[in-house]
C-alpha cells in the first residue's frame, strides 16, 4: 500500500513538473499587460514602452503598456499586487518601489511576498546639480563648506516629498553632516527650473533630466551617487571622490511579476528581457537617453530590493522624515 502511494505521489510530482515546464515553454500565449505606475512621457514610461516593443518583436505577442498613475506609484503597484500570478500582468517598477515603504504609511504591499522580481532593465545614478553662477558651487566641497557656514539657509530641492530625489538628497545631507532646507516641488521640471533661475542652490536629479541644461551651461553637476565614475558622466566625480562616502543611489527601472508566478514563466521572461537588453538598438536607445543597461538575475534583484527597503527606512528614521 505504501509503495503504491509513493508511486502515485511521485507520478503526481512528475506530472506537475512537466506541466510547469510546458507552461514556461509555451508562455506567452496572449497579450501581456505591463503596468507603468506613472504618467506618459517620463523615464518609467520610456523604459516600459521600449520593453513592450522588444518583447512583442521577440515573442509575437502584444505587450499593452498601461499607465496607472496616483499616490507616487502606489495605485499602479497595488493593481499588479492583486492580479493573477500567471505572468500576464507585470510591473515596471523604479526606485520608488522601495522608497514608498519608508515614506507612506498606507503602502499595503510586501515587496518580497507580493512580487517576483525578474530583472533590472536599466539604471542611472542620482546626481547633485547646481546653478553654476552661484559663488559656492564650483565643487562639492565648496557647497558643503557654504552649507556648514550657513546652517539651515541653503536649499536642496526635490521633485516631491517622498521621491527618489528627496531621499537621495537626505542621504547626501546625512553623510555630509550638513543642515540644508528641503524644498519639495511638483515634479522634476519645476525644481530644475528654480535651480537654473538661482532661486535654490541645488537639487538631486538624474542625467536624463539634467543633460540638456548641462549642455547649455545653465546647470552644473557636482557629484554622482555611483561607486565609480559613470560612463555617462566620465568627467563628474563620485561623492566618495569628493569626500562624502556611502552616497550610492541609482534610479533603476525593472520588471516584476506577481508573487507566486511559476518559475518557468519567470525564467522565460528573464531570458527574453536579457535578449532585449543585449540588442544593439535597445542599448543605443537607453544610452542616448542617459540610462545604462543593468540586467541582473531574479535572485540579485530580490536581494537588492530587500537591501533598499532597509536602507530607506534607516534614512527616513535618521533624517526625521515624517511618513505620509
């Protein structure tokens, strides 16, 4: 009797494995919905549409990019959280995916249990940008010296409270040991306009947003929050090179599926995304937009998410950021 039961169990397991493997091989068989939790025209939308186009070209199945805005990406993220774990509803997440959990009390998702990371598509380092005409913006050391001489007087703008530019700015302020006023704006364009006009001293931003203003001489980049000099910014020193350690922050764009998605589907998605990222046309479009291709394994992506959630919670606590 026991041997018969064992045979049945073994047969059931073998059948399940075979069905699961076939699931991965046949996926996708219908259109995929890619939720972008921000409006059209931004970095997430750009990457999402690029990913969607490449997946369509490679699989022959349409990828519908669905922009679902609201609550700093919480609305779109929670739509994916509630979807079926079959690989047909995906999230184009960015660094806000981890920052939200440190800032919003009403964030209802668990980044580990509710999502299966697939890969990071691209990333770009946060950078500290200043108005070049101000007397203390010749270098990062000049800005820090001025901030220490005038505590609570110089302003550090962001694209909004709880944003990546806000939290990366707080990390810089903590590591530099300076007291600067945080000035939140409604969007990255508005804060850059005020830096260019000289109304505020500085802001954290990203290369895609800053490049046009840097090229025209209206903006200067003092430091990049990367471990080594970025290929996009070979002449810009890192924060560590300028004397401020542990300011390592990138705005990443990655694809995540719903938690519990069959692993063969995750593996197929991962393989197709790596193929897309490696294609010359996609790499060129990413690089010309100020983004660096940054594919990693699902396991590496998962560890990165856990590490970022812990770090941003520490930054929020250390800097006294109030949760909304």
